[in-house]
C-alpha cells in the first residue's frame, strides 16, 4: 500500500499553502487548507479511537484472558492494527502541520512512515487471513485439528506473518517508491502485479471460502449446539475488510494501470482511502465487544467480559470434540 504514501510524499498533491495572494485564488487555497486540515483531524480522531480499542484488546488478551490458539492471532492482529493506525495518525499530523504552518517533513521521515504503516497494514491483512483459514480447517478436519495440529502452530505462523509483512513493506517501498510509481517502471509494475495476485487471487478467495464455510456451519447448527461466537467475530471482521479495503485496493490497481481517469484531486483521494483502511483497522475491537456482549444488558457489560465470552467459546469447543455446549453461549 505504498500508493498512499505516493500522494502524501509528493508535495504537488498537497494544497498550495506557500504562494497565497489576495485575490480569489487566495480565498480558494485558504478554503482548501482549512477543509483538508479538518478532514485530517477527523482522520486522526478515528485513528486514536482505533488505537485505544486495539490497545484495550491487547491488554486484556495479554494479562486477563487465558491464552488459546485464537487469542494468539487476535493479539497479533490488534498489534498490527495499532501499528498501522499509529503511523497513519503521525502522517496526518505532519500533513496538517504542513498545510497550516508550511513546515514540510523530510523525505526520509515520510519514507519511514510509509514503511511502518505498510508493515502494519500487510501484517494485519495476513493475520486476518490466517485466523479465518485456521478456523475453517478446524471445522473441515476436526480430527486432524484436535489430534495432530502442531502445538506451536499459532506462534510459528504469527512469526512468519510478521516477517512476510516486513518483506512486503520493504519490497513495495524500495522497489516502487513515489517516482517509480508515477513513472510506471517495470520494477514497480512487477510489484503491483505481485500485490494484485497476492490480494485478489490468494488472500481474498481464502477469506471468502472460509467465511462461507463458517456461515454454513452457523446456518445448519441446531439451537442446542450453536457454534462459538468466535465464528461471528471472524465473519464480521472479514466482512468489514472486504467492504472497506478490497474495493479501495482494486481501485488503486485500476488507477495505476490507467484503466480509468481519476477525477478527484490527489489529496482528496488519499483521504478517502485512508479513512476506509483506518476504519477497517479500528472496527475489530468493537466487533469483538458487539459479538460478546450480553444481549439482555443494555450496555452489554464490560469489555473484558465480552472478550471472555467470545474466546471462552473456543476453549469449550476444544474440550468437547467440536460440539459446543449450551454453557459456552451464556
């Protein structure tokens, strides 16, 4: 997703705050500066809310709840989302500072920010894929999952995902920086094709297949053996990703290959894409609370209790050969 940085790091895409005159252009540029600054501030608020939510989830999963196969993934996903939101918020702050105070951040600073929030974005996408795929495997192959699944599979997979996320971020930013992206170099085109294949041929189909299988399990389960709430949590998180991130990623690919003309200004398009991806990284903690809340209680109880109900279902399932008891849904 280094394309986001291509807009922010190219000064020509920012509103002109340096050469303001006293004529109509001055008024228009001033309005642009104020408008984009307000939009950026709302984006920062969204990032802060998401960071708080992911920090709470990370704290509870680390110090309150018992570690399970899936809390390992969820914990790493929350950390990846926190990293992404943190560096997007920093980038937006720098952009506001540039527009209001005309202080331009160095190219090295912007490049480092791009690497870090690309790292968080890529890792988060891969963690979500791993969560949905492993849950699907536990349903399709329950005997293998219960008896032969490697004990440290979750930890090993998370380590590999962090490494892969770092590799993808470095590859995208070093091989396809801003100038190469605008010039459509062969190397940059290669990275774009690789990213498209990874996202739309591997990751999204895996998410879709896994989610459809979980939906089928939920639809065919009897009331006496309802599936764990973690099924719903996974389905909702995948759905939010598919709605908010997948279309934006497809749009970026079409724009790179000039499949259609972009009528929006570069900065406006940057904010649209940033809002969508920030919403995706911010939504997961609220999904866990929504799924795990007590329906009879007006405010759903505590966050810790909601998370406990979501992930306690997984523990109950593992001790009953795949059949969830009524107590797991209380």
